[in-house]
C-alpha cells in the first residue's frame, strides 16, 4: 500500500505496508475518513445526511480511542519505543477528538433561511485532522511491527547461541540438557516465524520464508541424531562431516529468515532467481501483442534477440541426457516454428513501418496471432516434458530402492556394496536436481519458482548427507544411533519427494488455470484464546522431536486435502451441500497439517483438539447431506453410499469423542494428537471416495431433479418410494444424536472467542 486507499494524494503516507495485519487495520479507518472527506461540497446538509456523518465521526473517534489504548499498553511493555509510541498515540487521540468535534451535531447551528444546518465550515481543519490521524495510526502500527521483528531477531539470537553450545558439547549428559533448551527455543522461533509468514503480503517473501522454515524443521531432527552419532563415534570422519553439514545448513536457514524479516522494510531481494522460460514467454508475448497499439514501441532487432534468448533457455531441456529423442525433436521443431512465425511478423512489421502505418496491418495481425500460437505451443510442450519427467521420477524413486539398499549395506558393514549404492543415489540425486530446474522453468509464478529452487537445493544437500550417514553405519554396523541417524536422513529425503509431488500438482493447477487459495481458514480459534469452559485443559506445544514425528502424518493429510479439493472441482454444482461441506473439511484438515509444521493459526494442542471437534461436526453434517442425497438413488447405488456414509459417521464420532476426552501428561497428550490426525486422515480418505462416486451419480440423475441445491425438492418427488419412517429417523437423529451446528454458527462463536 504505497499510497493511502482513500485515493487522495493528500493522504499518501509514502509508506509501503508489508503485512496484512497492518493493512487490514488501516483499511476500515481510511474508508471512514474517506466518507468524511469526500462528502459533497454543498455546505447545507439534510438531517439524514448530517446524522450519517455524525455517526461516522463518532465511530472513528471511538475506534481510535480503543486503538490508542492498545498502543499505550505496548509502549508500557517496550521501554525502548515508549517515547515514540507515546507521541504517536497522543497525536492519534488528538486527531480522533478533532474529527469527533468537527462532526458533532450539537456544535452545528441551523441556518435561518430554511432550517437546514451547515457542517464542515472548516473543511481545511477536517483534512488536517484526517491526515494527522492516518499518519499517527500508521506510525503506531509500524512501531508495533518493529516489536514483532525484534522478537523474531531475539528468538533467532537465542537459537544461535544454543546452537553454538550444542556444537561444542563433549558429553551426552551435557548434550541432552542443551538440546532440550534448543528444542523449546526452536518451537518458539517456529511459531513467531509462522505468524510472520502468514502475515506477509509479498508472495515471494512468503515462499522464501516457507523454504527456510522447512529447512529448520527437517534439520532439527537431523541435528539430534547427527550430534548423538558424533558423540558416540568421536573419531569417525564421516560422522563429523554429517554433523557439520547439518549445523551449517541450519545457520544458513536462520540467516535467511532474518534477511526476509528485515527486507520487509528495505524492499531488497538478496537472491535473484534464475531466468525461467515461463517468464521469457510471457514477456515475449507481451511485446508481440503490444505492437497492435504501438508499431514503434521497440525495434525488430530487439524482438528477434528476445526470442533467441528464450530459445537458448530451452537448452536445459534439449541438452539433458534424460530427455527422450522424440521430446527433443518436438521442442526443436517448435523453436524453429516460433522463429519462422516471428520472422514473418518482423517482415510485416518492417513493411508497415515503411509506409508509416499508424496501427497494425492485416498481415501483421495474422502474423501476431501465429507467433503467439507457436510460442504457446512451445510452452505447452516444455510443460509436458517437465511434468512427465517429474511424474516418472517420483514413481521410480517412490520405491526407495537405493535407500533400502544403502541401509542394508550399512547394517552389514559392506563398504563395497555401500559405495555402489552411493553412486546410484548420487545419480538419482542429479536426476531430481535437474528435474527441479526444469519445473522451475515452467512453474508459472515466482513463489513456485522459489519452491522449485528450494527443492533443488534440498536434494543437492541431503543426497551427500545420506551417503555420509551410511558410511558411518558401514564403519560401525552394530551402532544403534548410527542406524537411527541414517533413518532420519532417509526420511527427510522421502519427505522432500512428497513435497515435490505437491509442488508438481500446484504447477499443474497454475497451467490449467486452477489458481487461488480456496481455504479461508475462518473456522479456527485464534491462538491461546478460548472460552471459559476450555481453560481447565492445559494448552501445550509439541516439542521439536514430536513435531518431526508428526511430519509424515501431516504430509499425508496435506495430500488428501489437496485430492479432495481436486475432486470437488469436478462437480458442476459448486454450491451443492456435499461440495461445500467437503471443501470445509479439506480446509480444516489443511490447517491441522500446518499444525504439524508449526505454522498456521493452530498453535497449541488445545487449538488442535478444538479444531478436531469442529471438523467432526462438519463431517457429521456431511453425513446428513449424504443421507438426504441417497433418497434419490436406486437400491444398489443407495447401498454403496450408505455403507461409506456409515464409515464416515463412525470416524467422525470417534474423532469427536477423542477430542473431548481429557488426558494428563505429555505422552498421553501426544498420543491424542497422533490419534486425532490419523482419524482425520481416515475421514478424508472416505470423503474422497464418496465425492467421486456421488458426482457420477449426481450427473446420472441430473435430469430427474430441478435443483441440485434443494434437497427438500428431491424428498418431495420421492414421497411415493421413500418410507416416512426413514425420513423421521433422519430428522430425529439430526435433532438429538449429532448435535451439529452450522459452519456459520461455528464462525460466529469462534469470532467471539477471538474478541475476548
């Protein structure tokens, strides 16, 4: 928000707002001030207009009063900002009072001629007060944002100090004590940076933050086992190399987080992304299409150079040893076609310029269309090659044959076999690294490009780490800790393969036009703020080890929620009850996945269990919709739906009972978390199968019903074949057994919790 949303240059603060929280706080205030400033210039107002202006003025004053109270409390807690914050709050309160006075009906006298009143006789005063209010409120928000940044930096510094201590320990006892402290500090850092990531407006910075946090998440468990292995085998060179690599990667990730956080105020980008073919094609097409409006916007030579630079980038595809002959020939053929079409365009363009044409000629228009089509065909072919390569690799490497062989060779102490399988893993790593580079070319957005680069770097780093861990095990085949260490690095590799599968799906979504975050996450409680009846339970956070063990379950949850979203998109009637409720379940499951990563709005186990209750109730509501849907089906179809619905019903009731059951102690709490996520996974698995089957049935029976959004109509048309007894049982069960509230009611109640 480089300028004020009110659209008046007088209110341009010159600040670029970097976070959504600051922007969302300012927008309502700016909107109200705009109402006051942009009133009609007629000095005489009707009573109705005057009353409306008065209400807005008073609302601004009251809102500013509340806002300033919070600002003053922040100033009290942060002495280094006390003076600046105090001054900004004083100015905001003064401006709010001035606006209230200027819009006060009691201070306005009626005119003698027609009984109407005049208002804003001092328009300059209103403008001045509005400017003061906006600048002071913005300053308070920016100061508060500085405190958040300071908290992240302070947390990072604590982690770095403890990390240094961990690297220098020489005994197990000392290591265990310091790692416990380190785990707590990392969890705190994860929550602070997760909140910041969610708050950032810049999607590129968001993606970079996510990449850095993913490194820290995976490295925490690696650091534990690599350090323990090094302590157990202090003279082992491969163990030391393995450990040093983890510490180095963690420090780099910590530094990247701080760079992103501080760049939020300096607008710098430390790392320039490699030039992607997607962006090259987009820029080239833009240049070509601009010729319609301006024949002299650029020179024919520059357009030819632009195309050649684009074609040169396709060498990453054609020069690859893993690109098939057919794929290589197809790419080269399309590049040549693009050259020919572009040359025809250049010829027509030069001819149009020679006769001083003011707009594109008919020949130029044809050439423009052909050039755009050929360059789009090239993009489509490159996308297909990259996606097929990635899909094939994921299928092959999903079997994890080199990893299993490395583990076996290490456990047997077979150094010769280990060296052979290390070479195979290195080859696999090179294939994956190159494939990530190709995906980066066709990813479609800069945030996804950043994610591709992160995946490439991760495979590049973890491959050698697995090999060094395997070497240590081969040298010490009876060492349990060396075996555990190798397992952890192999799991990190498998986790990155899962992330790559999700990345591939997102790239396909972009290419096919399915873009946009469909998850509003409004059904969630704010962290740490709950109603009174929940305060008896203890809200705890998972430690680093527990969070790591949850990662695999969480990834499965994310894949399933993405599959549900994909299946939902296949429905023609997006407002269908089954569709809406399935989308809601996918949204909540995605948030539970974020919890396993230390991200999102679910901060504590209490938040997770509350979400599980809301999830189960929405699942029960879906059961009700499925039962209604089944009334239009023939016996065989109905039997299938009802069987799956019963599974869903049992899982939702299990989840609800588990979430409500109190537990004591850390181990029991963690088991409850694990059970909740596993049951949620089970619910989504059933929902996924039901969505596909019901969609087919829905299309089949579409001609028999007039409105997919009216289940009552279906029942009325089925009166002859639907027993009254069954419908009565349905209503009875909804009223007593389920206790289901609507999603809107959940949102309202949770919003109430947020305000407390």
